[in-house]
């Protein structure tokens, strides 16, 4: 079995046109308002949402090396999967713009949001990362409210958005 690709190796593969992303990657994964679990969980969710397996695997390797709990990693996977469904549904409903769609129940199972493996507020933060990448305003507003009501700050949300943006940019640059 081959050694996993590291984030450093992926960063070194970024073209010169994406040099800023290489620098930003280290910055958003460094110290800030986000806890270790929040940082790595949001990053993994973002890489899965950006559909870049190599970046996902490098982040999984980095998270495990940093001592991130497997429950957080499992929640990151679950958040990416649930938001892949929800972002399409809620963004589609919003873009159609008819009140008749807004009043219909979704009838989509999403129990994991209520009962994550790690903690609810962090799971909601991971959902913000996925929703930012997929561009679902309704989901962003909904999850931001839960995060703020759960005791985190706008700085936490802001840092999560920055992290999602950089991970998405790195995924695009690696495929360019």
C-alpha cells in the first residue's frame, strides 16, 4: 500500500498561478478561532463537497496525525453527504421562488444533524462549509443561526467560510 499524499506535497503541486492558495492553505489550517476538531472537520467536509478524493485523503491523513477524533471525521463525511442532498433541494426550492414550494415539507431524512457522533454545533459548522461551496443561501442562514445560538461567534463562521473557500480553490487548482 502506498503512502498517503500529504497536504505539503499537494501544496507543492499547485501551479504558480495558485501560489496564493498554497499560502492560504497553511493559514486556514493554522491557529484561529476554530478548535482542532472544527478546523479539520470543516476542511474534510469541504474536500468531500469539492469532490476531490486526493485532497480529501490528504486531509484525512493530516487530521488523524493531528489527533482528531474519528467521530469528528465521521461527522465531516456525514455533513458532506447530507448537505449534498439538502443544498440541492433547498437551493432549488429557493431558486424556483414560488411560495407553494416553500410551504411543502421536505420529507427528507436528516436525523444525523440532530444526533452527530461528535457535537451538534460543530456538525452545523461543517454544514456551513458544504453549503458555502454549493451556494445554498437558505442552508447557510439556517446553519449559521444554529451555530450562533449554540454559543459560537461570527468569527467562527467567518473562519469556516475562509477554510471552505481555500479548500475549494485548492481542489480546483489541482484539477486545472
